[in-house]
C-alpha cells in the first residue's frame, strides 16, 4: 500500500464523491478526521481520500 501524504491543515478530495475537505487530524491507524466545507467533522478512512496537488501560479 502506498503511503499517502495527508497532513493536518491540508485539503484532500473524497475519491467517491469528489468533495473537497480539510484534514483536521491524521491517525496512524488508517483514518483521518476531516471537515466538510458545509460544516461538521467526520472520521473517514485514509484510503478513501486523495491528496490534492497544489498548482504553481506563475505571474
């Protein structure tokens, strides 16, 4: 299994729905606590999350 680079405070995408969430807490036991943009904190399995690559902005 590939280790994901989930970090507290980062944004991630739920793979099945495409929703963007904020990572509040990452556990070593395979799940994270995330906050939805509409409100509420929930536990979700890490394998259900995808990390978001930040695009570089060129001026």
